[in-house]
């Protein structure tokens, strides 16, 4: 497959990758409004603890976690990779997150992937999956 940025499967670099990483990092901030704004209404999320859920269920769960005083205390991204699924319109972001909740003493590894669509000059998540890596 040719390596120009307009090719399907080409590496996502520069501003597009920076924008997606900014959006992705914000999702780890446990702000239910951010989830509501950045995910499509039809989005699906897959987590090892709960399986496949819709965005409404995810937002409600974040609100409950916040009410219980639970949040991510630290998160870092490693092995970040972005690929165009449809140049300029659909992108796949994958990475290894090292994250620790405020009630945990040790960070855990999570393999993550998110599919983003560019709509009205804004990135919106359609699918997110998090799998325990260790």
C-alpha cells in the first residue's frame, strides 16, 4: 500500500493525530459531558468489566463513578498508532494505556482502540474498545 497521507491505511500524523490524542486523553478525565459531546449517539464502547454498552450507559456509569469519588488518578499512553480508514474522514487510533484509578495502588495496562469520524470539522468517536493487557 503506498505511504502517502491520503491512502487508506496510511499512518495518521501531524495535526490529525495530535487532535485525536487530545480527544482521547480527555475521555480518561471521567467527565460525562465530554463523553456526551465527543461520542456519536450511536457509539458503542467495549470494556472488560461490563462488555458492550452504548454511550448513554457509559455516561450514566461515569456519573455514578464520580458520585462514588472514583476516577483515574494517572494515565499515560504508549505505542500510539493512528491509521486512516477513509482519508480525512475516518481514523483508527490504537495505543497501550497505563492507568491507575484513585482506589488502586498499581497502574494496569489496557490495549485501546477508537474509531473516529470527522463530522462538521470535529472528531467524534463511533467505537471504543479497552482490553486488559496485563
